[in-house]
């Protein structure tokens, strides 16, 4: 199954599902079910909701997003299940909140738990959610609070989770690096992590908006990177990361004049 998440002009989150029927390759047009005729509202309320992320647990989707709650906690992180038939029978769940803006959530699943990661500009936080939608334990900050921690992404190898984000460089306030942290979730849903994160892009200049996926070669983390030879031009770079935190040599994915990335 595939899912496309979008934010409507009414600032509510909707999701559309396309059902892929079982059929041997190659697939013909008739092998795909029809697109649902109506969008499915995911978020509730009249205030802003957006920046959604989603993953699949083998039977249903879990969608997370940022939504304005009130003038005390401002923007918070919510989640909601979407069934494979395109319904969302359960109410949204409030997952994360602090006294500032909690934004840009990302989510990954390893049976029987989801891990949701998000940022509030000075912290990267995670929350474990059970497969029945119940938050487990409290939200945890995976890195010592400091200025400008942004844009988390998360993936899993089926055992632990790798959370990556953009972090300010302590030796150069105008430079940003991509860093990572492993999060382990035990059988009871308790999350733990090493005392310190590790660098993925310790080069000079500016790296930001990381993405991460796991495959045969281990994790691959990609990011946008300011060109070391042409300031103002941005390339897409990446690196393989093994399950012990070993980082391979940087890989240049895309380059050219101007900006590559997102």
C-alpha cells in the first residue's frame, strides 16, 4: 500500500490511500484499486495543523503531525491511526508538548512499538507509542539541550532506531552539522540511548534537512550540504552508517550550480 499525505488550504491534514491488489509483476493498471473519492480528515480543530509524517505497521498507518493546541504549550505533536480501508475510527492522540513549539515530527515502527521524534528548536525529543496507540513512558530528550537543534528524521533496522537531526556546530555558530543518536526500546517499551550523539557530517559550512532509511547496506543518511568550493551552492550528500554507529565516507548524491536538496 502507498499513502500520500497533504495539507489542505483549510490547514487540516488529510490522507488519501491507494490500495495495491496482490498480483505478480509486472503490474497493470487494473491491478491497482481506485483512489478514495474523498479526502480523509486526520487532524481536528480549527487552528493550524501540518508537517505530517506517516509509517505502516503491517496492518494500518500511524500519522503524526504538528498542531496548535493553546497559548500555553503552543504547537504540540499529535498522532492518529488510519485503517487500510481509509477510515480513522480512533481519536487523535496528543504525544508531545513542552512550553515552546514542538514541531516537525517523524515516525518509524518496529514491532510492537512506534518511535516518534520531533524538535522544539533546542531539544530533539522522542516518545514511544505502543501498537494500540498508547504512549509508553514519558517524552525523552535524546541530546543535551542547546541552541538550534532541528529537522529530525528516524528509521529502524528492526532492533534499534536511529534518530538524525541538524545541530549547531559548537565551534562555529554559523555552521551546522548532521548528527545521530541510537535509541533502543526494550520489551516493555522503555527507551534508552547512549550518553552522547555522534557526527555524520563534520565538514565545514552548512548541512541540514537530513533523511534516513535502512537497507541491506545498513542505514543511509542523506542531507543538503553547502558546497565547499562554491559558497551559496548546495549539494545533496550522504553516508552509510552501520548498526554500531560507524560512519562511512561521505557520498555526493547530487551536485551542480545553484541549490540541490529540499
